[in-house]
């Protein structure tokens, strides 16, 4: 089942978010330490104020995808950024990533968005394959997008137009 997450999902969100940041620290701009430093109130407020989809296997949250405004400007209201896309390793290869991505694209279209954008670490081949399989087109490279303890990570910029 895929559904919207809200403040009532605080505990399961915190668990999966920490898991992703711990297992794949170079896939996100937020560090595990930064996430753990956020108060429950701050995280619950974030869940209340943004669109985060959650994929569940029974009661277990196994995947997430957030759709956020690219910028807060009327001229860019047709654009949305896909963020916090994550599937737990035990669910890799099950098709949940595909279902979650399709749900995010469907939701963006239903909300009147015309374009979904994302950044992905240039070395993240499995994610790149998933995005390209679903119509995302690479439009650029952001060198040194993130600075980690062991060096820099380049990001690739992808766009999926929903209206043609």
C-alpha cells in the first residue's frame, strides 16, 4: 500500500529516514547526525507541511518519496522536486521502487504539476536506471554537489515532463 504520510507516522518515518542516511550517506544531502538532531516536533511539522508518500508492507514502512516545490514562486508552480526517494534494501528488486515512483508521478500530475525534477548522485547506477526507465531525461551535472568526509559527490539533474 502507498499512502500519504503525516505527523502520525513520525516513528516509522524517523526509523526509515535514519536507515537510509546510515546505509547510503552519499545519496542524501542531510547527514544522519543532522537528522537525529531534529526534534520530534520539527519532524512532525515537516510531515504535516509537505507531501511525503510512504510505501508499506503491512505495518512496515519500506519506501518514501517526497514532492516539494522547486522554489516558492508562481512562475515555477508547475514544477516539483522529487526528494527523499528511498526503498529499504530488503525491498530492492521487488518492484516497490517502480510502484512508489509511479505513485509520485501520478500524484504530481493529479496536483496539476507539469514537470518533476530530481538530483541523483552520479555514481548511483540503480537509481539512475529506475529514473531513466520512467522517462526522466538527464539535463545536466552539478559538480561537487555534496561535500562528504571522504570527498565530493557529483549530482546529475533529471527532468520528467508530465504533459508530453
